[in-house]
């Protein structure tokens, strides 16, 4: 009876909750792992007494952790430690081609750009929601992606020269924004990989960059 009681421990329920969240977003994996260490210590507190229930919990936690990693790891990416091969491609391209800002980017790749550009260019938004007023997202970030008129106003206000977009964005506004840019002659795609797409403003100053780097995108236009 005492052995089965561990199944109802609040820690187990907390871990199940964070594990479920980690299947939807990689940011929750660290919290799930942190709680799993506490559970591990709980299961091993009687070091010499391994009940079948505790052993089952340990093996089950290990297998679920592996499954979580496999689910949140990008498809076709090799399993293991370190950066996914090619993940720094967009950052390297921006630095080597000396692509100037101001940049417009989406929420998912703000931290990535801060790291890759080493402070040389500022981002429009990054992955720290607490660093921005709530109305920034509701009144500016989302509307300028959904409404072409609001986008035109934002371009005039911020004088955007480059768009660095995480094209795996599954939000309705992210999908709409990509669709609009694919049909917008004012913006030309110059880079594409498995996570990022880069557009540059179709201006005389960018003519040489466009001629050397323009690419065709394998992204379907939204009707």
C-alpha cells in the first residue's frame, strides 16, 4: 500500500502536467526535467529497497522523457547533443552578406537573432513576453501581420529593411503575414532554410543583394 501511494504524490501529478506541456513546446522540458530529479530522489530515498512500482516509475519516466525529446526535436534532425546542423544558417547569411536592418522578426526567433547578430542589429520582438507591454502584442505585433494596411504603416514608421521570419509559426497571423509577403512585390526573398525565411526590401540600395541572392520559396500562397 505504501509503495502505490507514490503514484498519487503531487510531484508525480506536477511532472505529468509539465511533461504534457513539453510535448507542445520545448521551453517546458527544463521544468519537467527539474521536477523529475525530485521524483528520482524520492524513489531512491530507500536506496536498498527497490519495489516493483518504483522501478516501473523510473523506467516509465525515462521512456517518456525520450519520447518527449523525439517529439519536440525537428524532423530529419539527428538525435544527440549540440545544435541542429544548419540551424545557424540564417544568422551566418545575415552576417556574411552584411544584411542591414531595421529588422522585422516574429516572436519565435527574437532570441536567435539577438545571439546571432551580436548586438549589431536590433530586433522587433524577442522571446521574453514579460519585457513587452501586453498591448504591444494585441495592438501592434499581431495587427501588422494580419492587416496589410497596418503593415504599410509599420514599414513607414520603423523603416524596415529586412524581414527575418520563423516560417514554422503556426499562428493565424504568422501564416497570413507570410502569404501577404509572397504576393508583395515590395519584398523579395533572399534566403530560405528549414526554419527561417529572409525577405529584403525591393529598393535601389538592395539591388545588388537581390540580384545575387534571390530565391524561389517552396511555400504555398494562402488564398
